[in-house]
C-alpha cells in the first residue's frame, strides 16, 4: 500500500502516522520526490483501512498495491478449485451446463422443460421460485410451491438443481437444493453472504449489475472467509451506456478471474443480453475464453413465460445450441 | 406501450396476440409502415410484461411509453409528499440536514458528535450501527450495541435518528429509530423493501450504485404499494468511468425526480465523492438544484474513524459548511 | 417514429404539427390512450429530426422505431459485404489477421516485425506513423518518415498495409496505403469521414471509446453515403467502470453488427484490454463469436516500444497465438 | 511513479531497468514487501511512458502518482487564469453567459436571437456554422455563410462571438471569431489541438463524451504546451447508463477542476441534458458549485430549429432564466 503525502506535510504528524503503522507490524519505506513524497507500507495490508488513512491531515491519497482478497486469491491458492455438485464437478477441465426456466410456473412446465434439457445434454437444472423483479406488480415467483416443483423435477430427472435465494430467512427451505444462487442484485447483501459462508452447499455467486471484478471477489471472500469453500462465480453482463443489449457481457472477466483467483467461473448469456438470438454466439465465445460452464434459460412456451420470456430459448432451440456447445467443449479438451 | 412487429409476421399469429391483449382490457391501434408495423396498446399497461411480449414469435421489440410506477408518480399524485419525522417535516419547502458519523464507535464519540452537529444546526442525527462493508475483514459496525448508543444520543440531544438496516430480521431492533435507511447496495433487496412497506416509519431510500432513476422509483413503489407512504429518496452518486471522485453525483436527478414524482429527495455529498473538500461545493449545488435536504458525515476524529474517514468532516468544518447551508436555504425561500 | 403528445395538448397545435408531417410525405396514425396519446409516423423517417419534434409545444417525447442508417443496414442490403484488400478479401467467410507494431520506430524494427508476423501467418501489416497520444509530451510517431518505412516493409514482404490517419490533410500521403484506419478518437470526426467517403480505399473504422453501436454505424454511413462502400468495422473495447482491463471488449457487438449490418467486423484484442496475456483468450472468443478478422500488436522489443508496449506481443508469443487462431478459424469453416 | 515488480523477478533484469531509469535522471527507491516489491521513481515523470514500463519482463504494474499535466496544473501555477475576450474577462470572479442558437439558420433568426439574448443580459453570442451531426442526412450547418451571419450579428450587437471549429483547415475562416470552440467529439482530435496551440485566440474546450477529467486536462495541455494560454474548459455532461437525461452533468467536475487546475470552467446545461426544463435548475447548481460561466442555447422558434430544438429555450424563457442567473451570480459575489 502506498501513501502519498501532502506537500508541506507537518513532519511531526507524519512521524505520528508512521509510528502508528509500525505499531501494527507494517514496514515503512519513504520515497521523497521533487513534488511528492510517498510512504510504502510493507506487510499484510488486507486489514488496513484506506479511508481511515485518507482522513489523516498529512495524507493526499492512498493506493492499494496488493489485492485485498486472500482466500479467493490465486497467489495464495495456486491450484484450481473444483466444486462438487452431487456426482458432478465444475472447474479444472470439468464443464457443466445449467438450464431451465427463468421462473417455475407449473408442474407440467417444470417436468417438461427438465426432461427436455436433460435430453439435450444439460447437466444441472435451474428454475426460479423466488424472483427478484424490478416492479412490485410483476409476478414474484411461486415461492415455496415453486421449490417443491423444482425438487419434483429433480427426482424425475436425477439432475441436481440450482435456484436463487432472496433472504437469509429462506435457508431452511433450501435444504434439498444442490446449488444456491445469489442474484446480481444481492451480490453485496452482506448479511446473506455471511449466512451462506456458514453452510457448505455450493454457492453460485452472480456478478452485480455494476460491480468491479475486485468487489465480486470480495463478496466471494465473505463466503470463503465464513468457512464455505464452494463458490462458483457467474458473469452475467454489466451495465454500460450501450442499449442494443440489456447488459454488456464482460468476456474478459473470464481470463481475468482465472488469473486472479482459483474459483470456477461460468457465464449466463441469457441475462447478459436479454435476447435469444445472442445466446448461441455468446455461449461459443464464453467456451473459447475459458469458462467452466454455462447457465441458459429454456422455456417450453416463452411467449407465455411469466418473466424474462424474451431471452428464453425453446427446447428445440436449446437442443441446437447444445450441439454447438458439446462440439466446442470437446475442442477445448474439457469434459461435460 | 408500443409493440414493433417483425417484418412478414404471420397475420394469424398477430391476431392471436392482439386478441389476447384485448382480452386483458387493452385497446389496440395498428400503424402499418413501409418497413415496420407497430401496435399501440391503450389502457393500464403497468402490469403488462414487456419480456413476455418480446418472446412472441411476431414481435421484434417493445417500447414502454408510460412510466411503470403509479403510487410514486406525480401524474397521479400532483401534490408534493411531506414526510413527518418526529416534530420535523421534509419536503414542500421544509429542508432538513442529517449529520453524524459514518459508523458509531463509542458512547463518547456518539454524544460528542451529536451535540456538535446539533449546535451547528443539524436537524436529524445519523450513525451507522450495521455497516455494509466491501471487505469481510473491515469493521462491520457495533450492531445492537451501536443502536443503543445512537438512541442514547437521541435522548441526550432530542434529535430524531436515522440509521441503516441490513436485514429484514432486524426490524424489531429499529422500533425506536425515527428514519430507517436502505443503503445503495440494498436498493433492490426486494424482500427487505416488502417488509418496509408493511411498517409506517419514514424510509430513506438511497439510490443504487448503478440504478436508473426509473428503477429507483420502482423500488420506492415497492414500499408505497405495500402501504407505507413515507419514502424519502437520497441521491448519493452513481458509478461512472471517472476516477477523480468515488462516484459521480447525478445532480440532474433532483429536478428529474421532482418532475416524475411527488416524493422528497435529499443529497448525500459525502458518499457521492468520498472526499471532504467536495462536500461544501456539492451541498451548495444540491440546494440550488432544489433538494429537500442533505446528509453529511461528521466525525470528531476522522483519522481514527473505523470506516469512511476520508469523507468525514470534523465538527468545525461541518459548522462552517452549515453556515453556507443556512444562508442558501434561506435564499431559496425554504425553512429548516 | 412515435410521437408521444403532452397531456391536454392543444388540438389545433397538434393538427398543425401533423399537417406539416403529412406535407413531408409521412403517414400519420393516432392512438389515444387513457393517459397518453401517441402519433405514429409512417414512411421514410431517416431525415426526420427528433430534436426538432421534441421542441414542439405539444410533444412530450419522441421514439425512433426504425434504424436511422440505410446504406449500412442489412434490411436493405441483405448480402454480406466483402471488402477486397490487394488480392485478399475480408468478410463472408474470409478471415484476415492484421499484425505489426503500435508505432513504427525504425527500419530495422519495421522490417523485422513485418517478416516475423508474415512468417507466423499474418495477412496484413499494421504500423502507426501518426499516433494519437493523450499527452503532448509522449512520442507522436515518425509521421511521413514512418509511412515510408511502412511502405518499405510492404515491398519487402508483399503484405498489404494498414495505418491510421489523423487529418484529412494527410490523404495524399496515404496514396500507397492499402487500408486507412480511423482511430477510436476520430470516429466522430465528421470532416474526416466525409473526405474518406470520397476515396475508394478500404476504411478500417474503429468504434469510439464510448460510442453506441448505432452511432458507430452512423459514422460508417457517412463513408458509405459519400460513395465509398469499403468499410471494415473494428471493435476495440468500450469505456466502463471496470479497472482490471483498460477497456471492456464488447463481444456482443460482433453478432449485433452481423444482424444489423452487412459490413465485415474485426476485433482488436490488444487495445481492448491493454494487456498481453489477455490477447489470446480474447482472440479465441472473437473468432468463436463470428468476427471476420483480428488486429494484433506485435513488437520485437516491447520494453523499448515508444508507445503501448504493455499490450504488444513478442514475435514468438504472436507465433503461438497464431497457432491457436489458425486452428480455430479452420474449426469455424472460414478461410485465411 | 510506482513500479510494482513481478514476484521472483530476475534481479539482473531489475538492475538493468533501474539503471536505465537512473540514466534518465530519475531517483530510485526500493520497497521490498512480503508479497510485493515496489520501486518508486522520483523526479519529473511527465515524459515517462507507463506502457513502455509495463512491457518490461519484470514489471507487474505501474501507477502514476503525480499528474501528467504541467502547464494546466495548479501546483505549478497557483494563480487563477483570467481569459480576456474582447473587453470582457472570464475567471477569477468574472462570470460570463454565452447564449445563442445551436445552429445559425438565417439572417433574421441570428439577428433576432442576438438582440434578444443581449437584452436579457448574455455577454457573449454563440451560433453554430459548422455542425457535428451523428447522421450524414441531418443538417450540417450553413458553414461559411453561417460564419458571415454570425459576424453580422456581432457587429449589430457588439457581443463577442463563439463558434465551433471542425477542421484545422478552417482556421483562416475564424479570423474574426472571438472564441473558438472545440466540440466534445473533437476533444481528442490532437491534430486540431496542436494547430490551436499555435494561435492566441481563446479556446473553449468542451469535455469529451466519455473522457476523464485528467484526459480533458491533457487536451488542454496540448493547447497550452503549444503556446496558447487562453483555454476555457466547458463541462457538458458525460455518458452514463442513465436514460432520463441525454448525458449526466458531472457537477463535481467544477470543484475538481478548480483544485487541479488554474483554468476557468463553464457549464453547458443545454447539451448536458437535452431538455429545456432542466436548463434552469442545472444553471443554478453550476453557479453554486463555482462555475465561471454558462453556455445556453436560445432559439426564436425552437420547433423549427434545424438541430437540437428540443433543448433550446425561447427568448422569453431565457430571459426568465437570466433573472435567476443574475441574482445568483451576485449572491456568489461575482461580476458579470
């Protein structure tokens, strides 16, 4: 960590500051320039508060040099994390495709879609029971009834299931769910993250709408630091000025995460763009860029879907996309 | 709402779609162009799901013409909402200044700051007990002990208090709190918003990091639609590419909210920029642009503040800012 | 185009407006709703000025339904454009790799790099003679001397050359250049675009730092409308809040452009990220997403490169990337 | 400037690097940490190329500590720059209002608007002769004929005139123009900036659509370093995700520029939002935040304006805004 001192900073105050930092076990290196003097802090700065330093009279600015995350950091954990979901694994050459409807609407729909996506080669089943909706007037999900239908589809197909949690109070209801999803809007719901750190289930952590990769890894760090090592990251597009797509898929996030962290990362091309015809090209790009999996929305009747119909593939469209996916996963030398 | 049909859309499918929309009580207007045919929907489209429409075979795109919010909409509620907090009011010419430390650290600190800000003219007291921190290793707040200290400061000064909630499970703890704050990271924690709609306390709803004004009003709509009319909006800067300031204060949000909605809006110049020397000019700008209040961080010892020290004013700095604030609120013909 | 009328708009003024629009040959469709009345305009609205309409007393807002570009629009030109560069072609299944140094520094460097990239399979040679630099104190390029060295390398290797133009006054100097590049910062230098519309050389039009896909196509439209059909688009990353990469590569732009337009599109992974180790994964992703080519920076001694050294590959690194590129272009069924 | 070394960097290569930097006259400070070793560079780093450093084998990352601008930097020029325009001055307590039509359309329009804005208190006259338009089919300005009409209005009213330049080839045509405006889209047209550095006329430099404050000051630096000290900065809104306003006015840019630089800064509330009813509140906010002037679009018949009608005030609306402006400029203790 680098502290940039103000010009003409009072030397006594500077001594007080560096004394306090030394007392915390940090090494101190001065570097006096023509116009700027900087102080380098050496040691474990993970717990040093930048804002507190900035408040000091003599401090002009503070720059962090090392990443503030440890448990999620590849530097300290060079080996890829392999997350197990039932008898499947994700990461380190194992590629998984999660598919299913945005929201669970009926037994018939859920079973039909589950069987169709299994047939096409999906390896995990998704379905939304609790739905985060921008409008209070929009369909909010079947909630506990939806969870029951999802678990029914799990029994019918043998596919492990993924579904989104919206409150730490619902954790008990998720006992038979295989992967708990944290949605983009809850990526910094720290109360929820703390609770999820206490369970051992795999957590699918979506990137927030406008969160940096570092903030995303810090949210993963909450779960890891809590004692749960099973975190799967999911890139789902970020908010930019472009309006042709609902969000902008940050494809670079895949190799960047692979370098900074040991955690597996998958891509959700459905939410990233909000448009069905973009799912296939973006799925291809994600595989080529090194993703460990995909999450794709499929609906048997998208035009009557109670949410996000515009981005859901029909089963026959999904089947075609899966043909491409399998060919390309094999090309990359990965296993599904 | 406007539906743009695909070129060469099957007329039978178009008839099915328009038939279904008519059955929902909506009027239908065709407009056939050279390259594009559009269908206008007339009636209450608040509950029409754009994404569901987009999933239809014959639909190219959908554009919403009316705002999707009703209870928060000035069109249907032309009169300004005036929110009462204890014996104070906010909105419609009543201006309030909320001040206090980012996080509550000790009895001594809380009482000292509370008395100082009261002395300088602050009309509400803030203090963070539950703190949303990006890092799990950062100070997370004194939690329930912090709440006790805040209520002690309320009794000592007579100032109503504002503090942030991080979980719907904490609502009982907030019984004696005057205004419940929803932080930027929880603006779309819909489970929390639903619970807050069931209480009657004033809610200070901060704008999310990268949320549009319309999404913000939709979050207010969750609270209003739940039965709680006491919502105060708080602009606190949005995320952009600029790096000189922590966030970019969206000053236009003030007049835009005033036009779209009847709810009061205040500005938080401390979080908007993350820098003390920007608090005063941005506070002045906010008053001139029509804000109904300010929220300013004050700390008696910012360099030892356990969070956000870099943006906290010292009591003597706050006192100087308040001199300017009072002069300008009077210039605008408003009352504090 | 849709005009949304103000509530209680004076019917006489509305009649005047619609009369004026009819006089321009446009058809008019009314659609009167409960809270909103809209007017649909039917016909060629390319030349209708939205802002002029918005200034009208009775108009609340205006929404464009059809795209404002014609010559670049796939709707009117369904067949892919194939741009010829010397004896090579780009688009419609023909894939090209443009490689070379960010800036031309010496004869030795230029010839060495040119021979190396040719050896590895690059099909066009790039090199910057006029350099757009943020700082006036940074190296501004060898200018006309640089152009000479580039043409020397062209003769030595037989590779067609691509280089950036920074002023319409330099057009004469570019007589022997094969492809003229318009940099991101000049994407909306309309005076330059007009001049380029008058020549017949292929133009490589980079996307602006923060320009929408529609604005980008409108800039292409300037060149096409001027009479030059040879436009190649180049996605090079957009500006977002993320700081791990210099820009955010908008991978979705490839399929979106392919759908909206008939023009070929290539990707520049070097500028998109500013980091060498990201060039390979992003090149792979671009090929998978359907790009027609790549532009990659290569330097024989990046640590002494006079600009953008941080993102330049060494010839041996480029050779390895090209191995992957060739394998993947073949996998996609395209020809190099 | 701080160089962060790679872990396990070869000490011989590090020595070579630091030797080369010392040879450039820079001082070197090592700071070896547990996980990271950094090298501080002391001296004038304005001409050190960060990207070149990043390309070095042993370098992980580079962080600039001092600002890369010198001539525009308040640290080296503590006193405010006061720019003279005819017998008027801008900066250091002198406030100017530039008003007039977006584009010049006819003698009658230009003279009428000029007299009206003078009457209301505008102190400089603007009018666009060369217009940067997104679409090649939109009105491109009256060009040289427009310039003639503008100069006619200057003679008729005595107001100095401001107009936009779009090519360095037009400089001769601007001989009688008082202030030359560089539009947002040309902020990084470096060829144009270099030419403007060679003349002595005041330059109004608009901030680019998505340019950082530092890049903006670097563009000013091009003009200043060329020998022209007369630069006026103009904030006109930046591109964000928000869609209620055309751009987001970055109000913080005013105090930030005042701290970083000695140059005067004005605000263009018309282009910042694209909406007439936002001009007044944003003009008020700009004055309160410390702006040195305003630039406001006025048109005698906005609904027939050939461009940007939607954001132009009518003369009577402008007159009302000016009432507020005068009252507030006086309140701030500035002179018009």
